[in-house]
C-alpha cells in the first residue's frame, strides 16, 4: 500500500516569482521502501522532504501521507506523528541536556503516561545502539552519535516513515557508517519506510529505489543499479556515479568483459578474480 | 619555512572539572608553497590545531614561529600573523552580512586600511580567483546567490587579504558533487598557478588523496600518521582503527591484494585504477 502519494504536486516559495521549486510530481512510495533522493543543490530535494510531513503544503496538486491530505491543517498533527524528520546538522536538533531526556521530548509532548514514555525511550535508544549513553550529556557526543540520538527521538514517536535530509553530510567516515547502518536496520527489521536525501552516491546503493530530482522534477526513478547506469544523464546534472561504477564503465569501454551493473568494491573483486 | 609549531599542547578550560587536552605535543612545519591536508575524526583536534596556525588560539605550552620569529609571546607579530594567514571556517556563507557582494569581500581589506582604489582592485581580483565574474555579482546581495556561490564569495573575502597561507576547514561540506568539484578545483588552481600555501581540513579521503601533497592524520590530539598520500594510505589498518576510510580505489587495490593479485597501493583515482586493472587482466591472459 502506498504510504506516500503525490499527484500533480507543485510548489512555489513566496517571493520567488514564477519559479516552481517542485513541479508535476507524481510519486507513490510503498510501505517498507528505502528510497534515496539525489539531485544537485536547489533541485527541490529538501522541499519535497518538507512536503512529506506537511512542513510545507502544495501550491497545486495533492500530497497524501498514509491517506491523509497535507492540505488540511487538521491532519498535520497526525501526519507529523507518522512521518518523522531528521536534518543535516545534529547540533540544531538537540533540545535537552541528557540523551534520554532528548529522546523523551517527542513522546512527552504527545502526553503519554510516564511508563509508556520510559518504554518508548528505552526501546528507541536500543534500536539505534545508544542505550549505554542514555544518561550522557547530549552535547558531548560525536556527530554520528548525535544523529543516532536524533533518529531515536523520531523513532520514539513510532512513525511509519523516516525522512532524512542529508543526515550524514557533516559526519566523519565512521559517523556516516554508523548512521547508514542504523537506517538500513530500521528499514529491514522494523519495516520503517525510509526517504534518505544524500549527495553521497555510495549511500544510495543501500536503497531499494533511487529518485533523481532536477529543477523541481523527478528525472530518474528506478533501483540503484538501473539509475547508476545512466552515467550521461547523471553527469549532465552535475552528479556522480559511485566510483566503482565509473571504473566499470571505463573498463568496459577498454574492452573488458564485465556486466554493467557492478557497483561495489566486493562485487568487482569477485568478478576480476573469478 | 613559513610556519613552525614546536611541541604545542593546548588545554581547554584548564584547572576546571571540564579540562580537556585537545592537542598533545604537536610539532609541525609548514613549507612555503605546499599543499597540506589534515584528516582525523570529529574531536581529534583538527579545529584546535588550525586555530593555532593563525594565532586565534595560543598554545598552553610550546612555541609558534612565523618566518623563524616566535609569535606566540609577541602581540605585534601576532597581529601581523593574523593578517598574513587566512582562515576559512566551515560554512563560511553563514558569516556573509553585507548588502552586496563587493562590500562583503571588501570588509577585510578595508580593515587593513587600504585605499578605496586598492580595495576595488583587490575585490575584483579575489572574485575572479574564485571563479565569479565581478561585474555580474559585485552589486548583488550575497543572499541571492546559490550555496556554492555564497561559499566562494566568503572565500574571496579571505583571498582579498592576499594571505601567504590559506587554511580551509571542510570547504566542500554540504555542496553537491559539482559544487564540490568546482571549489576544490579553485583551491588547486590557487596552489598551482598562484603558489599559494594551502592547508585543507577534510573528511573526504578521496579529495585529499588526489589533491594534497602531504597529509597528517590526527587522533586524540596527536599526529598519528604523516607523509605523502601514498605513504599514509599504506597504513590501512591504522586508518581503520582511527575510524577513517580508505579512498574507494585504494580499498579496491587492498581487496585485490588480499585475493592474491599483485597491485600497487598508491592508487587513488579511477583513471589510475583502470590502468592497473587493464595491466593485471592483460597479464593474466598471456
């Protein structure tokens, strides 16, 4: 069943004249999908993310989340409980002095009894592997740990869908790996639908589906192996393909007999050494 | 020699329960005209270190020399140092504030007390150095530009000071692949064509491997590895332990070696990897 469904969606920011930040978006995302969203700066990725949980609402067309239209303000509360957002900068998302208080912020605002809050906070921290840190000061964590706490804060709301807007952009390699492992695990084990905006092509390989945006429109939509074989289109948009995919393209052009959908180091080593 | 740090240590909030030693006994020479990159995990001391390079922080113990003169105990020399060494912080576009691009870039030179004419010349020159057309952007509000352009305006503000050394903290963070490529290519050109001394802080192993001449790897406030990219990326095990990643192509070489292939490790780019593999496959057939 579609959890996110956009029909003819268009959006204009006020004061930017006739420029469409999003235009003609028709999109259906099913429960349990892991969707990576790519596109150059200014292509509409973040605007799309904000449409999903009704931080922005369509200028034209319609966005439904779990069947609820974002155009109706009466739905916003329920929509935001179902679709949680994580942003780029971990320091802007910390609201409390200790890790567990930070994660409890959402459920507390939902007005749950203390025992239920406790259960949700402990469960969420365990899912992101941060239980051992629950009494730690949140501002002293590493970037990757802060993002995991931010994700736990969203998970504690029991959302159906997690929208992440470049959550790894400011992290070091270890932090990036930590966050990617958590996102994949939540998708696989908890069946949470994931929308992951990123500039790292390697991260998009973890997704089951890749959307590419350009000037407010969806220009490519497919599984990562299909999308990353469109080298020319991606380059024209100023995007990369994963380094291994680029190497495979070069090797094929030089006459090597390799399948075009080899994308990772391990796959290529297996092919070359077979 | 442009700059030497000699046995530098730095402690935040000494004598309090929050005391943290961020740098431990660092000795580092920066040579005129070189391109040095600093890598390390979040919290390894990179930001603390670069603030010692232009005198924003003074070492708790140890000495800083510029052109052979000690500066960390000499107020006059310290002021001169801050003018000669430009530091571009992370997300510098957040520090733009003037009503037009020219005024923003002119802010630094104006504080040097230069004439209006000299300032105008420097502003145009700096904008061209970062790949912006002065007549197109001069009168525009910096806030009407794209993220990548705003960052280049901020960089022009540093270059208009005509520094001997420019330090850039994650200049490509958060930009899309094209914006990233553009800004890093600009920095390469400053180094190559204008002989600028460059210190780059980055999380991207790909970027530093193919661009910098020398790398230092910081961990827990100490220099753990130093040398050319080829030297540093030999130590895959140490990098792994420090939570840093190998460039994808170097990782590929490492895996091919584990599978019994004889390949070199100093491979950082797709082009270089292609040559190695073509040779390897050709060799297999004969």
